[in-house]
C-alpha cells in the first residue's frame, strides 16, 4: 500500500512538473555568446552580411539582423506556435493558431527535439535563440504579446514544422473538410508557384553555368523573403533568401554551388473518413473494434478591439492523426509527413555548407524537408534536379488521392519509414544542358528525349503525371527554343518574361483558354470585351492595353475558387463562370475607368510600399508571376509572386557571380532608407551585383557594428 501511495505521489509530482520538464529539455549547456565576436556589415542596399567566428555566433547575428529589419513579422510564426497570433491579428491570426494546433507542432517537437538534431546544429539553434531573445529583452516596446519571450529552440523548430505543413498542401485538404473553408489560412497561398532554371556549359554561349533562383512567395507577412549573407570561420558562407524566423539561408548560393526551390504537388497529405458507432458517442471502428476518440481542446484568444476574447474549439485524435467533425457531422482525419520529421532546419544548414554535389546530395538525403523540389548548379558545372518529398509506404490497393476508409489498418501507414532519396525522381547533367521546374510535372524537366519515365516510379508517391504541365514551363520551352546557345542576357530575358505561351491555361484551371475563343455573336453583352481580347498578344507587361481585362477576370475566378464553389483545386470550371468573369471585368472598368476597356495594365495593378504606388505588370502563371489583391479606387496591388530573385553564374574557372533583387528593400521598417529602395529596379527587371568576398564587403560597407 505504501509503495502505491509513493508511486501516486511521484506521478502527481511529475504531472505538476511536466511544463517545466518540457521547457528544460531545450536547455543545453551552451556558453553565453559575446556579441563583440560578431560583425553585421550593411552594404549599399542595407543587406546584412553577418560574420562570426563560429556558426553559433553567425546564427546569433542572423537573428539580430532579422529582428532589426523585421521583428514584428519574425514574431508571427513564433506567436502562432504558441497559440497567440489571434491576440495580435484577430481572425486571420486565430486561423493560424488553430492550424498550428491541428499540425500538432507541440506534440511532435517537444517529444522528438533531443533525438532529431546533432549537437553541432543544436548550437546553431541556440545561437539564434540567444540573439532573438537578447533583442526582445533590449526592445520590450516591440514585443507584440506580453509573455511571449523568452523563446526556446523548440519554438523555432515548431515554426519550421508549421511552415512545411503549409507548403505541402495540407491547408487545402483541411479546407475541404471544413465546409465553410474558413481554415484555409492566408499562408495557403504559398503553393501558387515558383521557378527554378539551370543551364550548363554545353547550352550556354560562354561555357558558363547559370541558375535562376525564383521562388514565388507572398510579398509581405510571415512567409515573405528577406535577403541575408551568413559567414563564419567554420566554413559557412551563404547568401540568399531567408524567411522570418529562419536560422539558415533557405535558397541561394555559396562559393561552390547554388540552389533553388519550387513548390511541388505529389501526394503529401492523406484524408480518412471514420466510421462512427451509431449509438456510442465519439467511437469509431478500427479493424473490427470500437475505439474512443481522444478529445483535443484548442484554447486561444482572439483580438476584438481592445479586448482579448477566449475561444475554445474541440478536435479529436484517432489512430490516423488529428480528427475533425465537420458541419455535416462527419468525422475526418488527416495524416501527413510534414509533422513526422522535424529536422528540416538542420538539412538546410548542411545544404548551406555543402562544398560539392556529393555533399549537397548527402544533405538532401537527410530527408527533413517534407516537400519542395530542388534545382541546382555548381562550380564544377553540374546541374541537378530532385523532385523531393517524404513518402510513406502506402498500400497500393487504395487510391491515395481520394478520401480513404478510416476503419482499417490497411490504410494506416507507419511514420517510421519513408522511401529513401534514391527512390525519388532526380536527374543530373542531362545532355540537353538544361533543367527546369515551374511547379508542373517533374517528368517535364528537360529535353523530351531525356525526361524521366513516369512508369518507373511508385504510383503511391502521387507525382503529377506527364500531362500536368504549367503555363510557365511551356513558356520556358518556347523561349529556350529561340536560343540554340543561351547567353547570360538571354537567360535574364527568359527569367523576366511576362507573356503567356500559345496555350493559355493553368494547372488548376485547365480550360482557362475558353475565354480566348468566345464568339461575340453568342455573347452580345460582352461582345466589346471579346473584341479587345482578340487583339491581345498575351503579353502581361505593364504597358499592355488588353491585359487588364484578363487580370480582372482572373481575380474574379480566384475569388470564386476561394469561396469554395469549386470542389477541387484543379480541373475545369463551368463555362458560365468565365462569362461572369468577363462581365465583371467590363463592369469594373466601366465603374473605375470610365468604361475604357483598353487601359495599361500598370494603371490597374500597383506595387505599393508606404507612400510609393508604382505600376506593375505580371499575372498568375507567367514566368515573372504576380498575383494581386484589391487595393484602392478599383486598383489591385501586388500580393504574391516574384519577390526575391537571385541569378547565379559560374564561369569557366568555377568562379561565382551573383546578382539579386528584392521587391521592396532590405528592411520592413518604414523609417529605414532601405524600406523601398529596390522597388524601381525590381519593376525595371534590374539586378544589383552581390558578392561573397569578405574583403570587398568590408571595403564597400556602409555600416559595420556588433549586435548589442
């Protein structure tokens, strides 16, 4: 009896101490960093070049520089994984708080942190955490939610898990479970595009290799790019795009190699419908037994004026994963690889430091990144593409792209095994001398005769089939065909192209071309609109006088999809929707532009930052892609698309040349001279020269200081 009482006391003590234990598991015996060992060098454009003796110190400097430029945005993902973003951003923040809860970021990271990372990388994480906490302590007036600092390493990794869950299309499946689609967060737009183009010496005119790094992200917010350069005496020397809260460069270049990422669309999320007991509440059938669902209560607060209103939402946990009861009373579970492995940040760290293709592949083989294609080039003139993803061993007797039966272990894949990298589609050094991906099928990535064979890959991976191309990939092929040997200027021309190919469609709207083939006699109400479209050369540059109609029509179609009136995220729309879209374009132009159907696209679309309001071209699914959203007085403003671009060239001696541009500037602070100083160059398709050379960077520096 005494032993039972003792055991009970110990158990109760552990339960009371559990929150402290979870915090303590992130505390490692790392020394306090001396900021005097770190230099932040700001160049002409305000881009931070961070120098530290160790990688840990460099990570501290990166955190500090991000906070200087972007502290409110850095806090957003940190608040979401703490369930506190709704206290700042209201409804949109609540959606992200709930999404982080559904991604189970706390459960997976708190349990697996210690075993997931090397001691070397834990130091890097610790350096970043020290830097961000120190900044928060010294600038308490900038902290958005009281009590949200100090953070620990787990908060950073939870942010990565959340971001990768967003990037692997889980929001779309959750949105279809919730009938009203309210749980598709704004970040769901992450999946709308990216480009990666590589050319090797046998296709260039000067024996050089080229790489275009061109990920299409939101231009503002928690998933918008900033630019940074990280350098340590331990061999870290990488320049490129970093997302707020990121501890390494996500895509970019080091002296030896460069890489781009593009969002991909294999099968990275599975949905199950549970068979519920007809009388026994919240019990579901599994292999002939009735099992009780585990309640999972989400408690958060939402900003409502000056108030913070608590809200409570009930979800469940089944053997398949997080489980949701929708408005119709049906129970669905979602299961996805993005929250099964948590070491993506360390994979990116090793990619940052790789010195050649062998080391880069070894980093990719760590398989922490749940999705995202990689397009690569290096100083030895290798080019390479990997159609990446985490793919479990799925039962081939089921159609994994459909809703699966949630009452059998036959559909429950194990989260301890994923197909290794050598099972995935990858291609290296094609004879044609080029590789590309623009979010379409990976089976269309080089010359037709060298494209991978679709039949050789496991169908349960769910790669897009060879017919699922994108407009951007077709346009890339059209342009490349003009240049038997590609010069660097030709390469730039391709990258900044804003014209649709001959066939007008998107991967998610297969019959978009319908609008280009309408008979005006059959549609007298829009006969004048059809006449204008018939004159359009399908160019979406800022001066096009016919493209505005298509821009407004596409905006109408996107809104139609967002409202949940389209059952699937791909396929054809009813023809009447396109007629309505063109009617809306005519109505819009009549109201806001005196009925003029032929206005310059730049009169309709604006690139906005503070007091600067400038004309911008581009549209969804052109290479220099741009999505827009409503702005003022009938205008639209840039929202998502080209935002950070880096072009890399390796010469015949293997020396690297880098050019880049950001859509706004290096700082998100309106008082900074670098808040909007790259806008004009961005709109003119001009690039700024960048370097990895320390001597040059210090010689040309505008400011050098330690982070303190």
